[in-house]
C-alpha cells in the first residue's frame, strides 16, 4: 500500500464525494506517539483492501487542511488520528494508541 499525501481542499472535496471508503491519517512529524501509531498502522495496513485510498496528512505542514478535516467531518482535532470515511461521513475516529487496522476492517466488512 502507499500513502496519498493530503495537501489540498480539493482533495477533501474528492474524499467527501467518494462513494466508497477512504482513510485519513493525521500525523504530527514532531510527536513520538504519532510516529509510533503510524508505524503500528503501517505494519498491518496490508490487510486493508486495495480499494480504500489511504490519505496521509502532515498536520504541521498543512495545519489549515487539518482544521478543515475536523470541521468537514465533525470530529475533534487530535494527533495522531485516523478517520474512516464512508460516502462523505466519518464513521470511525481513532486517536493515539486506539488507532487500529483491525477495528477499521470491522467497519468496512
């Protein structure tokens, strides 16, 4: 699998209009907890269906996009944070040690 860098409001619009699932992973490059959560997610992400795009948001570089994610999907900003989006709605919001490929998979099956 491969991350898709999330760097624009246009991409958020595309995610909201996607008829299937999408994942947004919000990551702080300055946070060791965020780095550990990312590594743990990446160790298991091969279990995710290839049809689910995985968006990676560097929230230090793209702070306005991070704020827009919170607003558009009605979630509280956290870092690290994983959002599972289905047809424009956030159906799973995980943060810190709660980020789990296994739980996300339960939601898509």
